[in-house]
């Protein structure tokens, strides 16, 4: 499976995905890394791994549609079959999301549907929950509301700060995202037309 990873910054999840696809058991290949911001660490990680990179700077586009259209052209240029959003911080438009429906995954640092949006870790701390985690889901038009593929629970310790909790969630993300990539990339998990998840049993 030809995979594109979209980033906006450091790309620690990108690193985890790059390590996963190098495993002999993996059927996936990261063919391009696209960032909406120039000069970020994730681009350097990709280049060091010999992966092609592209910058599509959202500030240079008059509309979200044009920005998304340029990203779509890059995805087509590389024959991409699966898109992974790894800390990608731009909301994507309906037409783009619909085109890539069932072929685009995002990772969110909470157990969705709890704590959608930005600073999910802080929301969990402030809510006083004792368990949070991370979620890999198919990207739907409604933000952080797509069908769930993989989740991993993470305990919140009484000594936790936003930073210590974020670090523990990140470790879970680095397991959950590669696992979800393999499930969808291998066809074990699909998104049904009605928006539900289907696990493809052999018989
Ligand atoms: N339509 C769709 N697109 C997405 C784009 C990125 C992410 C990643 N998670 C994200 C979730 C929330 C945001 C957000 O609210 N950022 C501040 C506003 C930035 C902007 O103006 O663009 C960004 C990424 C998820 C989605 C999604 O679930 N659906």
C-alpha cells in the first residue's frame, strides 16, 4: 500500500510509521511526506529516511479548496492509496475528505468521542478522568468524529502534568497508529459506505 503522511511539525508519529513500514511483515510503503509548513523537523526525518517530501504552504493559497486541491494533486502524482494525518493541523474541506473517505486516517490524543478538538490532553486532566488514551479514526467531514479503527487506554496519574500525560499518550500513539496503518493497509479493516467499520473475517 502506497502511503502519504501529512504533517505540520515534528512528526513523532511519522517516525513511528516509518519504522513500522520498514518491518518485513509490513505491506505498506511511505512514498511521500507532505507538510503545510516549511522547515519542520518531520521533513528532515523523512529526507534522512530517503522519503520524498513536499511543502504545500497554506498561507500561499487564497482558499481552503485550493490548498486541499494542491495536496490532492501531490497525492495523485505519487499514486497514494492511504493518507495518514500525523499532527496535521489544518481542517480539510468536504470534497477532499469525501474523495479520500475510507482511505485517510487521523490520530487523536484522547479516547474519542471524549475530548475532541485541540488540547485534548489538557481537557482530560481538567475533567478529572482517571483513564484517557489515543484514537486512530477514519477522517470524516465532522472533525474528530470519523469511525474508530484503534484505541489505546492510558492511565492518568495523580502526579501528572499536561506534559507528563502528553508524553505517556504519545508512547501509546506510536503503537496505535502503526497498528491501524497495517489493519487498513492490509484490508483487514474497511470503512463501509454507511460509515461503519467492517472487520473482514476470512470466511
Ligand atoms: N474534515 C476534517 N479535517 C481534519 C483535518 C485535520 C484533522 C486532525 N485533527 C485536528 C483537529 C482539530 C484541528 C483544529 O481545530 N485546528 C484549529 C483550526 C485550524 C484551521 O483553521 O484549519 C486541527 C486538526 C482532523 C480532521 C477531521 O477529522 N475532519
